[in-house]
C-alpha cells in the first residue's frame, strides 16, 4: 500500500512515498479507500519532529504517516461497525495511533470517527471538515457562552477561524472577528457582526467594540498573550496550541485538543448537517497529487493560504 511518510524528521523534503502493509479493519473499525487527505499545521509539526515523544510513547516506528482528516469510500467493515462497503465517508484520524495518519491509500479508523460525506459535497471538500470542525465545536463548547453574548475570534479568515465565525453565528453569539484589509469582505460574508484589523494591536481594537472586554475569545491566530487584554475579567480564552502562560484577572484558559473529540460521532454528524444546510462552507485552495506532499507542506508553511490544501490519492 502506498503512503506518504517520514523515516526521519525534518523539512518538507523528508516526506516520501513509502510502501506499507495493507491494513485490515478490526472489530468496530472500518477501512477507507482514501480519495483526499487535508494538509494541516499539525501535519507539518509531526514531520518536523514536534510529536516525536508522543509517537515513541505510542510504540510506533518509522515511517510515520501524518494526516488527521480524510474522505473516501469504505471498502472493508469490521465486526460490529455500522457501515457498508461502498459508502462515502469523511473521518478524523490520529497519527499517534497504531493505524497512523491519513496520508495513505487505505486507512483503518474506529467507526466512531466516521460520518457520511455531506450530500452535494465532493470528497475533496468533505476531507476538510472533520478536524477544524471538531476543533471549532470544542472551542465554543469550552467558552460556554449564551446566545446574545459576544465572542471574539482571531485568525478569522483561516480555515479554523472561518468555521468558528460560522458556528458561533449559528449559536446566536455576537461575533467580533479580525481580518486584514484583503480578507475583510470574506470574514463579513462568513457572518461576523464586527470586523477589526488583525495584528499585534487586535486586543485594543476588540475593546473598541466591547469596552468591558469579551466574555470569550478563541485564538485561532495563536497570538496568545497579545489577545488576553481583549478578554473581560473572569472570561475564557480558548487556545488551539499549547500555551503555558497565565492570563490573570480570573480568566480561564482552555487548551483545545481535537483528539479528545475524535470519537464524538454526534458532533461529526452535526458537522455533516451544517455543511448540508449551508451553515459551514468548506474552502479548498488547491489540491496536490499525494506524491507532491512536500510542495503542499512548503505552501502551508509559507502562510497566507485562504482555504485548505488537500492531497489526492
């Protein structure tokens, strides 16, 4: 079976085509013939060695296969899995699990990490939904805001930020989002009530809209300490990458880890319905044949991409 993996950590050129044994679905699992796998920052981190300890603790050996979300067709069903061969699905995968990540022709995943492809959505776009969709739901759940309250979202023009804006709007929240001048129209079209200019002074600009501070903020742009002044005393900050800082003023810090929601089939299915209903808008910037994964990683790390980069098999 063909996959894209790394035998030693480093830059994009460390990604290579590897031949792995064909996997088979066990009890409660399905095997998916992968059509599309999305490229995420967590994939570049795995390739660079940032997950080396976790991979070793899981007892895995190289080549390590990145990739946390995919879409394709089920071609093998394990005992007890409520699926049929031929069904088109999207799924979240965990590269630190024994089955490895999504950059492979065949991937075995627990049935709980799978849901149907949204009606009317192709497999390339469907592959971009699970990881950022679950991350957005986790972050908003952590804030615990009520309809009518205000949430701030940084990195709103990005893939995760866009989902956050759309889902927060659906929950009845007032959304203050940041954007560059070129992205302002995009962020407004996603449903943001107020758009402020992005950058190191974004907290002050958010305070111009919410003078007492916002009760909740999701930091999708990973600005961390820079955004804390935008939050009201006793509010909540959700971060999508690790941070050991102390926000102070009674502000609660929630570290969002998507792997904790990987088995939330109910949330995955909700994401499917959101796409079908037009609440969520999957955005694809470019596709690459799987063997061009190094080019996809270079483009992602260069920054500025609006929409997702997707490998096709």
